[in-house]
């Protein structure tokens, strides 16, 4: 079991680079494919898997074998990064970090669900993943608060800078069967 959540491997890879490969990325994330014994503890620990079709062991097995179909697998996006699997893996493999890094590769190749694309778009435009709406503005006003909280919402120039600095998602892959959603 992982000793501490503070032992994450540093995320040094830049998702904008196209030379990302699965094996190297897994190792950098702290997941040595040779050490995974396919025990399934990660799947059994996964709260997301209780409610969805996501099977953590299956994802890690595909990745460990360098099976690139894992990148277009929409189930990978059902991981909530709760770190249960990371804490319970008997081989101390950093499963969650590996999934996050796999998502980086997937994103760089355009495998991002429409819903996640929409969220990124909102983040670019507002600086927040969940933007403030008219109803919340009205409630704030009623409560005697400024319509906007003192966050990046109040600084359009900063939103612009943030939008420019954020990773721009590549277009979706052309082949319909390769699309993720
Ligand atoms: S819990 Fe660890 S060793 Fe077991 S299948 Fe998952 S990643 Fe592999
Ligand atoms: S980190 Fe992701 S894969 Fe691991 S248990 Fe949580 S939801 Fe499941």
C-alpha cells in the first residue's frame, strides 16, 4: 500500500508533446507494469466501478500491455481520482497517478469526451469549471453581496491570460469509432 499521498511521482510530461508513449509514461507515474499481478484489488476498491462499467484492473492491464485502445476507452474518464486503488494496491503501484497520465496522453491525441471538452471550454472562458449563473448572481445580490465573488471572475484580463496559458485540446479523432464520450 502506498505510504502517503505525498509520494506522487512528479508530473513532468507535457501533454502538448506528441511523443508520449504508454510504457514510459506509466513508469514515470510510478506504475511498473511488470509488478502488477492482476489481483483486482484496485477494481474491488473503486467506488466509481460500483456504479459504472469502469474496471480499474482492466484499464491497467491494457495499459501494461501497451494496448493503445485504452486511450480511447471512455471508462478511463469515469475515474474520480479518489486514490482508493492507490492506497490499497498490494504492489504499491501508483494506479491513480498512472490513470491521470494516461488521460494526458489521451487528451493530447484528442480522446476527450464531449462533456469534458465543454468543461474545458467554460474554464477557458470564465476561469472556473463551474461558472456563476444569473440565478446565483441574483441570490448574491439579495444577500447584499457583490454579484461576482472576488475570484478570477472579476478580472477579465486574467481570464484571458489563463485561457491563453491553458492546454488547447486537439480536435476529436476523425473516425467515429475512435471518438470518446
Ligand atoms: S491492485 Fe495493484 S497489483 Fe492488483 S491489479 Fe490493481 S494495479 Fe495490479
Ligand atoms: S482513483 Fe479512480 S480508479 Fe482508483 S479507486 Fe478511485 S475512482 Fe477508482
